[in-house]
C-alpha cells in the first residue's frame, strides 16, 4: 500500500512539541512517518536562517527571479551588504594567511 503524501508543515506543531519533550529525531520520525533526515532539515533550517540574519547576511533566493519581478531598493541594499561582507571575510582570510607566511621562517627558526 503506497504511503499518502503529507507535507511536513502540517505537523510543525506536533514535531516541535515532541522535540521539546526530549524525543530524538528518529523517534519523532517513527511516530509521524517521516525520515530522520527530513526532520533534521525541517528543525535546523530556521536556526540556520536566524543565525545568518543575526550576522547581517541576506538570505539568497533559491530560484531564478521571474522576468517581471521588480527588485526593490531594500533587496539591492541587502545584496550589496552581502557582497561587502563576503569581500571583508576574504580580505581577513588573506591577511591572516599573509601574516602566517611572513612569520613562518621566524617560527621555524629559519632566516
């Protein structure tokens, strides 16, 4: 007998209640009939998005925008902030690498 399709959003309240009661993802999946991986993605996705928002990183859309879509100024600003944050992170990484390469001979007692 094939399993009837059910959207996980319909069970959001039940999943979160069971999670608060201390059930594991495997136990919740067994009770509601969802695989553990699907529950993991469902539970961890909001946490991942909230940490990105708190860090000031704009969430990227997962699909191509429609042709008739008008991009708002807020979206443009968010995209520029994201690009700037990525550039700053890359610069910081390169500076750390440069410092390590510069200090390597002295740390290994070479001249």
